[in-house]
């Protein structure tokens, strides 16, 4: 099962671009896809979906997934790595109305690029090819199940990022 998550963004910041593309390509993916879609107005037709669940239920989806596809939120990435699941991240972008403050998910995506088990999709049109690539790597056993080193790198980056941000605020 592939688990897709858009996180807990508030209404008005939906990630329709990701869910619409997943729904479109699902017919070509030979694996069950379950998506957490948030407050999207028009639900998908080709995949199983739900809007929100409690945190423990969400963690169960991470644990049970062969891999995860999601927005480039820190919680989403950390949870995938916690359960040693490869993750495809599609950063939310201000230009599409998916964020109202800044493009911090693009900054995080740049930092994640090249880390083992993490695949960054900049152009939504590349999502299907990336899904097929991850499925093939898993089938061949070329994605090792432990990403704890990558998780530790990400946690160090986030701590440094928050520290630097606080220092900027104090100026």
C-alpha cells in the first residue's frame, strides 16, 4: 500500500495539485493507494481516501505503507523515516496557493535532495515516473530499510534552522 498525505493544513491551503495528480495516475499504478486528503473540496475517484484521522491512526498508515508520498512537511518526512519508509516529497508552493507565508517547503526539499530514501519531485508531472522508480528500487531490494542516519541528519538540520531563525528574530 502507498500512503499519500497532505498533512494538517487549514482550509484554504489545500494541496489539490498533489491529490489530483495521484488520482489521475492511480489507474497506472499496480498497488493500493490510500490518501489523507484534508479539506479538499472534490474528493478523488480512483483511490481510497479519508480527510483526517487521529495521530495514532496516521502513524499506522506510515507503518503499513510500502512507501509514502506527501507534502514536504517536517512531520511527514520524520514519520516516514521513523518507520524506515522511503518517501516522495512534493513541496507545497505559494504560487499555487498551497502556502500563505513563504516557500519554506522548497527550502526543506533542497536540503533533503540526495538523502537516501527521500525523493524530491519539483514538477508534479514527474510524480508518476518517480513512483515507478521507487517501486522498482523496492522490488530489486535496492532501497535499504533503515534510514535512521538520514533522520538524524534531518533533525540536526531542523535544530540548526530553528536556532538560526530565533537568532534572526532577536536582532
